[in-house]
C-alpha cells in the first residue's frame, strides 16, 4: 500500500503528484497542501487559492503584500 510522505499513513487510496520533476505520494489533500503549497511571504500561511504575486514573492492576499511594503496589488475576485 502507498505511504503518505507527510504523515506516514498507509492508505489504499493514496495519490501521486508530479511537481518540478519529482514524485510525491499523499493520503489526503491536506498533506499535499502542507508539503507543496507555496507559503505567504508575509504571514507564512499556505497559499491554496489564487493569492497575489510581486516579483518572485507570493502572498496569500493583498493585505499581506501591503504589510510587507508592496503597494498596488489587489485580491483576485
């Protein structure tokens, strides 16, 4: 049975994600998000939705971007 790389659970319905040339196995989307989602450059939360980006930095929302000194970004609707 496949083993989740985050929690170590053996689960028959585990799934594989291919990202940046690497293979990852997870038993739940929660574990996949924990391992693969980018983190907000301001608050550190996982960016699961659209987020906003300034250069190479990703933020969960425009408010976090402003908190980091970035002006002019707006949240996606």
